[in-house]
C-alpha cells in the first residue's frame, strides 16, 4: 500500500473495490440478460418436451384419458414389431448410401468451386440453392422426373440403350436409391459450404512444397488436402449421420413409406404410431430408441476420431 493510500480513511480505500465488484455484477447481469431468453426457450421448447417424451415412453397414452404406467412393455413390443424392424433396417440402408455419397459429391463440388474463376459466386449459389428450396416443391418435381413411363430420366436411359429402365418410386427395389439421389442433390450445397470453409484454411505453402517435390494432383489431395480437412470431415460426418437417421420430410412427401414398406424409416414409423394411430406412448418408446441409436453412433464416431488423432 502506498503512502497516499495509507493516509486515506478506510471508507475511501474500500471505494474502488466496491466499484469493481459493482461493475462485475452489472456485467454479469447484462450477460445473463442476453443468454437468458435462449435458456428459457431451450428449457420450455426442447428440454421439457424431451423429459416428457422419456416419461411417456413408459406409459400407454392415446391423448385422451390418463397415461397408464406400463414400464418396459413398449420397448418389449418394439423388439417383436416387424414394422419397427423394417424401419430400422431401412434407416440404416438409407444412411449407408446417403452419407458417403453426399460426402463425395459435396467435397468434389467444394474442390471445384474453390478455384478463383469468373462467376464462381454464381455457381456456389446455384449449388447451395436446393438446400433452401421447399421440400414439397423438390418432391413434386423429382416425382415427375422419376416417372417410369414419361419421366425425362427414363427417357434418357431408353435413349442410351436401356430398354427396361428402373421403376424408381414405383419399385420396392429402386424407391430408396431414388430418395437417396434426391436427398444427396438437396444436401450437397450445405456440406459443400462447410468443405469450402475447411479448404480456405489449408495453407497454400503445403501445396506449393508438394508440387515442387513432384507430387501429382492426386498425391497432393491425399497427403495434403485430406489430412488438413480432418476436423471438417469429422464434423460433416457426424452431422450427416444424425440427419440421415432423422430423415422424415422428404420420404413422407415423395413415397409416404412405400411402395409397401420399402422406404419406411424410423422417423416416419414414430409419426404413424403417434399421430395417425394415437399410440403416443409406443411412439415415444420408438423415439427414445432412435435417440439412443444416434447417441451411440455419435459417441462411436468421436472415439474413432480421437483414436485416429492420437
């Protein structure tokens, strides 16, 4: 303590400390005032419904009347439900096709549109545009394109010599691949933007050094670009996996789970049981199963990425 501070009365020496404490409290209140609306919205619109969902999964409730506690009966019923098994495997089938295809297409687009070319902003916007287009509009247009008799896609296939082109949405074998094609076309622009952001962080000096050492374009891509894109690739893979397991709207509008149950997925199974058959307890149990499936796969991806990064 300096001589000047020691000569001051105790009340005056406490003044600056009180001012700093008051300033910290005021800053804290201002900070909370900004984040509190988000916390309140999250609590009432996300956390509370999730907690109610977990409770309903152990009940038998059809909206009317009281929810009767049934314990694990809903989950035991899921294990023996053939429709749930079909929806589960269809979801995996869709994810196995959609995830790698979307990564390859979006990364290829990002590499193409990462160059400084005239009008590049237009092509980037055009690639991203399907992602913000209405799902209903996309489904209607692609249903016309996939028409087995008059659709342009099958007309082109006949023109190149394929006399019996696929039935697409009318075929139980081709309906899911058709949905995957449309879903990939819609999602590629969004993930292209993520890969573009990742490519901007790759040091050009690394490419220049590899080029000087005589590395080919493919060698530079494998040994320079891909390792630098590892964080972006991990994020894209996790997001794609979660979104693939939750696919609902596109299938609902394009095929409604048909033909038969060839495109029935878990989200649509939950929707049908809950909102069409009013079995909300059973639908909640299926939703909990889907939730834990997403959690387990995501944790597995995190562990795998951590092992590779070690």
